[in-house]
């Protein structure tokens, strides 16, 4: 159980994208695969890592994303990212990770016979904040989508701001990055609500904007987090 009323230390915000696996679909009983997530394979993942210090400042932000059709290699890459984070005693943050992201990663690790990867094996043992459950605290029928909950807080989640031919990254790649950035900000809103001040969320907006202004991340779909009214509000609060 994570304690939210004090700085979290090292965190890893994780999001994955999936699609039906043709091989699994062919073996399964007939039926629409779109809502049968056990038959899905991973097409992209993003990990946004950060450290929240005792002063509520977010430091060492990094965003790592992989996408494509080579799921086997992507799982090795994710394991290489997770292993040092586990050594740093990081906590995991997701939106619906309990029901979707973590079970999907476990299934696909098994499907690819990658039983010995320490980072993926240890994922289930990391402290985990599932924001869908934390933010709503209701029964399954009352759980909103990430997009709806973010919209209620003024957080953008549009991964299709430009035509696909004008953006080199795949749709899954872009969506993963947008969703993991939005999840990070949603987490900060929830932390501020628990702690009773706006310092946590304002520092998170500024730290994310600083990260996404680096040359590596200057992409149209990420600009919505840099050019946002919350940035000016956070700067004014910092003084």
C-alpha cells in the first residue's frame, strides 16, 4: 500500500497499448477479439520515471517508449528499464493497471517464454498506485475512462493532433506517450488532493513541460502539455 501524503520518491508511470494477436485469435473459439484482452499482444509501451523529493519537486524525469511488431524485443527493452527502477525501490503508477497493464504484461511474457526476466518478474511485487481505483473509489460500473477523468481536471489526452502522415511515430506510440504523460499529471492532481495543497501538481506540470521541451520530445502530440494554461498558473504559484 502506497502512502500518498508524503513524497513518493522514485516512481515509474507505465502504460501499454495492445491489439489482437492473430495467432492467439486463430486458436481461440470464435468471437470478436476486440474486447477479449487475453488474445491481445503488446504493440507499444511507455515508462515515465521521476523522483519526488522532500521539497515536492519532481526531478530526473525521463520518458522511454518502444513500439512496433517485435513484441519479443519490446519485452526485453521493458525489462531493462524496469530492473534498475526496482533496484531504486520505485513505485508503479498506472491507470487501470491492476486489471489491464500488469496482467497483459504477465500474459505476454509467458506467451513469449520469457520466464527469467527479473524486471518483468518483479513488476507484480512493486508498490502500485492504480489511479482508476484511487481517483474514483467506487464500484466497477462507476469507473470512468482515463480521457474522461483527465478532462475533468483540464488535462489534455489527444494523441491525434496532426495527420498520421505528418507524424513519424505510430498511433500506438503516440497514444502511449500521451496517456503516460496524462497519467503522471492525474497522479499529481490526486496527490495534491490528498495533501491539501497545490504545490505537488504545479511542480509536476512544470517538470513535465521541462522534459517535453527537450529536442528528443519536441513532437506535435506532446506540445499540448507544454503550451497549456496550467503552466502559467504553476509558474505564478512558484513565484
